[in-house]
C-alpha cells in the first residue's frame, strides 16, 4: 500500500478549489494552506505555454522531513503518508527547512502542519477533499502499489513528471503532461 | 464623484457591535469528515448535520449540502452528487461560500441615513422603524408619482421576492445588469437565428463535442461549474478546442488552436470562417436546404470575406483560419461555437452573436449531440395570490428605443432617474438588491447623477458594498446559508429542482429576503399578496402540487425529473421546426430586416487606442464572482487583489516591472481611485492590458477588499450601446499609466 496522486496539468485550470476544500475540510486557518496552485509560463507571445499545478506535500518515500525531526513528530504511517503528530511537535522548523517543496508551515498553535492526504477519512473514503471537489477531476488519488487502481492505470498510459527529482526524495505525486 | 447632497457614508462610527464571529475554530482533531456522500454508510449520521442548499455566490446556482459540526456551526459546503449544475463538485466560490456567512464585515442591523452636526451618518435602526420608513416613502411616491416611478435593480435569487413585491404594488420598472451589461446580446442574436434564447445554463453539449470554439469566452476562468467539468471531459475525450482571444486565457492554454486575435475584430474572423465553409463546399447541403433560411443571400454576403481579407483585420494568418474552419467542418454537427456569457463589448454585439449563431446554423449543431442539446425546464405552479395590478408603464417603455430588448435595461432605468436625461417616464426611488451598481454598471457618471437625484434609495445586501454607502435605508439580508428561497428550477438536459434551506439561524439582526419583501408589502397595504407566515409554507404548497413535499426535498436536496418534450436531440435527417418567422434557422434574419437592422452581420472597424494608450480588457478569476466575493475570507486567501497584465514589450517601453504600482487614466481623463500592481506577462498582446473585474472597493468597511487593486468599471466611461437590444458595450475604453493621481498621491 503506497498512496499517491497523479495530477493532470492538461485539465487543471488553477481555480484553487483544492485549496479551499482543504481549508474547510481540515480547519486550516485563514492565511495558511496545505495545498496551493503554481502557474508556469514559457515562451514569447504568441508562442506561449501555460501550466497550472496543484501542489502539496509529496509524501516522499525518502523524506528529509522525517529524517531530521528531533522528536519523531514527523513520521510515516500506513500507505506511506507522511504526517505530523501535533502533540509531539516542538515547532523547531527543521522539517520546513529540509522540505524541497516548501510544503510545510507553522500553524498558529505552534506545531508544524501539512497535507495528510485526508488521512482522517481513510477508513471510509478512498479519496481526499481536494480530489473529491476538483471541478475538472484532474486529481487522481489512490494506491500506487495496486496496478489496477485508477492512479496506477493513468500513470501507465500517460506521460508524467515529478517535481524536484534532483532532490532524490522519491516523491509520490506525479504531474501528467 | 461623490454626491454632495447624498454624501457617501463610509458607515463609520456605527459601533458595529454584536457577536464577534468565531473564526473557523482551529481544531486538531477533525470533525465529521466526509466528501462525496450519498452512497456512504455514514450517511445516516449526516442527516441531522447537513442541509440542502443551492449556491448564491454566482448565478450558476449549484446545489449542495451545508454541513454543520457538533456545535451547530457551519463547517463546510459540499456539492450534491445528483445535481446537473455541479455533479457533486462545487467550485472554489461555492466551497468557500461559508466565507459569506463568516465574514465579520457583514451588514448587521438596519441603518438609516440621518444628518448629525451637518454631516450625514448612518444610525442603527430597528427593523420596525426601517420598514415603516420604507413603506411610508414608497407609498408617498406611489401616491404622488405613481408606483411605476419606484424601480427595482436586482441580481440573484432574492430579486424574485422583491419582483413579487413590486408587481404587487404596481411597478414593473426593473433593471438587471445580467441582461444589458452581460448576456443580452447573445440572447437577441441567437433568438434571431434559432427563435429562442440561450438561457442559463447554456445548453451546450460540451461533454460530447468534437470541437469547441471559444470566442472571448473563458471557461476555467469563469467557473460556470458544469461547463468547466464538461470541458475537462472534452479534453479527456480528445476534442479539438479552438480559442479566439487576444490573451492566453486558461482555455487558450488548453486549446489545439489559440488564435491571438487583434481585439475588436471578431466579426471579421467569423465572416471569413463562413466564407471558407461555404466556398470550399464543407457543408451538409441537405441540412442547408431543409433547415435553413437565406443561404443564397448569406453566400453572396460573405463572397469577399476571404481569410486573406480577414488576416489584414484580425492578424490571424489565413492558413490558421482555414485549418480551424476544417476542424469545425470535420466535427460537424458535433461542434459548438460557444455563445459566451458577458458579451456586451463593442455595441455591435448582437450582430457578433448572430455571426456565431449563423456558424452553428451552417454546421447544423443546433439540437445535435455534441452541439446544442434541446434543453427542457420545469415550472412550479405559483403560490396563489391576487392578480397583479397593471402598471401604466414598465421597463418596456423605458427600453422602447431598442426593439429586441428582452429584459429591463439597467442603464435606461438609471437615465430615467436623472431629471434632465429622463424622457416621458421618470424614476424617483430605487430598491437595489444583490447588485453593487457602483461596480456592475458602466458610465458611473450617470449612476452618480441618478443617485444624487433620487428621492429615496433602499439597498438590501449582506455586505457593505460601495452602493450601500449611498442608501437612505440599508437592510441587512442574511446569507443564502441562513434562509429559504424559491425553488431552483433550471433548464438542463433533464429538468431538475433544488431546495435551499437554512442550515443555521440568521446571524446578527439579518433577515431573509422573502421576509423583508413581505414586511414591506404588508406595510404598503398589499399584504394579501403575502399570505403566509413563513416562506417554507409557499415551498411546501408548490412542491405538494407536483407530488413532492418540503420534507422530501429537505431530505434529497435535488430532484431530477423526466423529460416531457421528447428527445434531447433532433433525429438524423429530421426537418426542424423552430420558433422563427420562417420556422427555419435564419441565416438571413427576417426579424432584424423587418426592424430595420442588417439582416446579416457586417464587420465595422472600431476605435483603436491612441499612442500611449492601451485597450482595457477585463475578465474573471475562478475564485471570485464580480465584486461580491472580494471580502470573502476564504477567497481573498486565494486572491486578494487584481493586477494589470502587461506585455513585456510595453513594460520595457515604460520601464515598468512586475509589482510596480500605477494609476490608470482613461481616454476621458478619469483616473482609478486606487493604484494597481503591474504583472508583466507574455500572456497578453501589446496593444491591450487586462485586469480582473470586481476589485478596487471604496468602502472602508470591507476590511479585506478596501483599496485592493483597481476597479475596471471606473475606466469604462465610453459606452457603445447596441441599437438592437440596448447592450452596453464596454471594450472601447483605453488606458494609460500614471504614477501620480493628481491628488498628491503617488503610486
């Protein structure tokens, strides 16, 4: 069991619905976010290319945030999901510094917070708030170890990339291109 | 331009007390976390925690569920899986709709304008006092000038309640920015061709199309929910998308063909497409013979409009014009030349929409799979009330110069409110509900003069929008999450109805629109039109008539009904019978000819920017609706201001860099109230600049929106009115950049 996402940049319109849905599902305070949109532009008018990406924690297999956490608050749970136990977190920010994706932030209550793949609903939902809400259905979430899962199938059939491969973190989020 | 008599009141010193809003309670353990829903085992647990609604953040009106937590507070809003407007997925505005409820800047009590020490201020008032005052003033104006001289300016669902109130006391003087300022031209243009309006949602069969043509239509930046979803499906299906836009819009970036057109030349491109389709024999001639009227005239009309002719005008290369025409012909009839939504651009907009409709007519996409489906709506029986009185004049009389005007023209209501501009019919008072006319109407000089001249101005809103500051009486409406409203019954592939019910009681002293209308009506002596204690009685009665009930709808939220009008598409080879004069698709419009207009569209050159000026184009951001969401805490988190898109060549010429702020000054010397930050980007042509509509709020009580970005409406002082239906074309305005606004303030 290894959870991951494939996000279709050919469909994403960068509307930010994933961000708001995450905020309301996970009580992310105003001014903070666990996921966000990036816009990349390449070329000169009128030969211009535009890509939107919904980004978040990559739940890396080789996760520097977990390695550097002095208290064990950052750890990996079943399915390869990287989570932070708020009670154990001392807010030292080492993990924030170590993350090549800038996916973590310090919550106003003092602990570090980030995407959990909506781990709290996993018992009864094999989806996440961002994936369930996306109007273009561009976020595919599922088990990368199961070759028959939707996410595995789409990665088999489509071209994709991951972010910051040079960091060697083995991210679990793939962008369809 | 602040009126002297009617001083703009910044709602200051009001002691806006009341309950402090609990900012979304920060918890570590998460509440009932479910998305998706109906098929879930946990559904039963949810029943007491979720309430059906349909969204009021925009006009798409997606149905959803308002979820409350164990304290009875609103936690989140999720889409209703059964709803054809959203298929269970709300857009960012719908998901963030709870921000409207949470917003601590909401209007909290009724307010009455009064003079204190020579200064006009608002004071808090009781509902009793505010409603009595409105009824007294309205009845006085009704007695002296006639009920017709009280006008309703409205947008959105609550407008219905006030429309009923106005018709009950004898006024049909209505204006709605959704028509003349927005989609009116396309309704007129398509009606002249196919005999019926496009309506909302558009009956475009995008999910099954093979070719989608967008002309200044920004699906993905406008989050017209089901359309965005269907465009994503079309992308999955490998459909060819062709986008015509001077800007690399989101849709353009997802298109096989992006035609970066010179602004204001669309009709030339459309005519040249017709030329290619006709003269290269790309059409189904049986369809043309059986179903269209005026083909020979059209053929003659477009004879010289070759791609080479259009290239000089549009800057689109002839081979691109031909290739895209071939794509359309290959896909026909599964092709959509999308009518767009906000189409009041240059004053010849009905004719541009006609050209788009004619292309659809030639390609045979009307009533065909992958083209335009045959929509079907559903009308609930009206709750019984006495017949309405007949007004001596209505909005139709104000719009009489525009033969095809199909709804009240806001700008004509405004003109009738200015004594020196008004004709025979004069307007003395306004009730404004759900539309911020300081942002939604161009030519603000006229708006300001009208506001100054009015005897009485009532504003009903949830937020202290700019227009609120000009009101004599302000009534705080509760948000859609706190009230009942009329059943949403829209046209779709199948008819459907949706219920909106309160999930929580109204916050502060706010009240539902239906209650406000009823209270005013009773005080004006027309109480017999409001024969119910609670609006839920009206809904239950209506639903019972069709074999449902309020109880059932509270349970399911959305009910999809069976079609009664037959098939969703015309059959193969079926001869169509349309409600046009000829019964056919009118390539040559008999109606326009009879009314003295061009029966077939012509290209007319439009004004171009002078040196140092740039055409101002404006659009939408997916996380905002007009100006109404600019203070929503969830949505300002995503985007709290607009920026001015500028081509790098232009930036270099001026020595500007991204994030540098400038004021805009237009061709008439009008300067924006606030500066705007430049965004240097290759996504825009060099002869135009672009900004998102709805920012630059002037009311300080909007703590997150005040002074953020600039307001495009301020720059739209040159309005090109469409002689056919009265649309207010807004894109012939040009701006230049200044660092000093002349009032000693530097950007």
